[in-house]
């Protein structure tokens, strides 16, 4: 069971799932906007508020509202709990310089010290 917990919490599985959900919902917004825009451009221009165009605009507004509601649900019911659980089981590293950066700094300082010494 701990292997599964590590798989879920360490990998980018949840991030990828959220990206697919949000991407699909945003695709619906783009499709609705495109339908509204092409319906408006296809009209003769004399009556901008024709029934078909208002229907497409309503469809677009509905898609935007659905996207915002879905994004809020995903954030509050998936992202926030996932972040809390991940921090509980895998706390982030304490602030400070990483070990590899410290080693590189030491190497740089040793090379600089060698450069300043006169040749033997």
C-alpha cells in the first residue's frame, strides 16, 4: 500500500489529471466562442441580435460559467487536499543551499585559490 501512496503522491499523476480536466473544459469554452463568433460573422450584419446568434452567445456564456465552476471544484476538492496530504507525507526540503550547489561553490573557491598561488 505504501508503494501506491508513493506513486500517487510523488508523481505528477494528480497534476496531469487536473490538466486534462481543465484542458477539456477550456476546449468547450473555445468551441462555444468559435461557434458564437462564426455565427455572428456569418450573419448579414443588419440584425446583430438574431435568435441563432443569441443562442450561440448563451451557449458561450454557459460554457464559461461551467468552466469556472469546474475549475473551482477541482481546486477546492482535488488540488488543495492533494497539496496538504503531499506536504504531510513528503515535506518540502528545508530552506537553504542544496548540497550540489555547496559542492560546486567549494570547487569554485578551490580553483580560484589555485589561480592566485604563484607557480612553483
